[in-house]
C-alpha cells in the first residue's frame, strides 16, 4: 500500500496527523527526495518541467503545486495558490531539508570530495564573474568619458569607486580557491 493511500488528510493547520510516519519515512528522503515527496502527494502528473499535484496544504481540486528537480537533485516546490514551502511539506510530514540529497562524505573517495567542494564554489565564482563584468563596464564608461575630456560628475565618480571596491571583493572570492 502506498503512503499516499494510507495517510490521513491534513488538518486545517497543514500538519500531518501522526509524527511516527514522518520519522519512519525520513530515511527514504535522503536517498531520493523526489520519490519521497511525490509518493505523499495526490493527483501527481508528470510535465515537461517536472510534476504538478494537488497542494496538500490548502487542499483544492486543481494541480496548483509545481515540483521541479534542479541539476543537483534538489527539489523546487511552488504552490500557485500561495502556500509557503514549509506549509506544503509539513502537511505531508516532511521538512525543507528533505528537498535536498544528503550525501555521506565519509563514504566518498578523496577525489569525489574534492569535486564536491569545487562544485560548491561554482556559484561564488559565477557571482564574482558577473560582478567583474559589471565593474569593467562601469570602469570603461568612466575611462571613455575622461578620455573625451569630460570630468566625472558626483554620481559617475561614486559608481567608479563602487566598481573598484567590487573588483577587490571579487578578487578575494577568486583568490581563496
């Protein structure tokens, strides 16, 4: 018998009827967050971008809950009726942490751990790159204006100072690794 067919309907508070089911099924969540969540929802339909289901928090008959899986396996959950993620998950006995794949670092090889650390740095590196591109654009505009013989006004000078500080900050992010 599947979990969704034996679970109780959520109360108006959006909480699961028993806490025992949550602790029993919690270990399954760490292996595959998608199957753990989808197995607890009603009216699940696969779409081109993920899944749609009826929201367990507010009820209703339409598939107002969108679920998508990120590139790293993390689940993204959005209720178009406005329910918060913690309300949706609480209604089926899960927590926000259950949307993420939990990895056992001790069972990984040193090369796998190194790769995981490098992957964790990618968002920082992308952000630093975006900052550098923007700061370079501001600097180029200011340099062209000065080259044409026009002095920088107070706003332009302030933008140039901020761009320089952003370059130093990006340098710190990129120097760490």
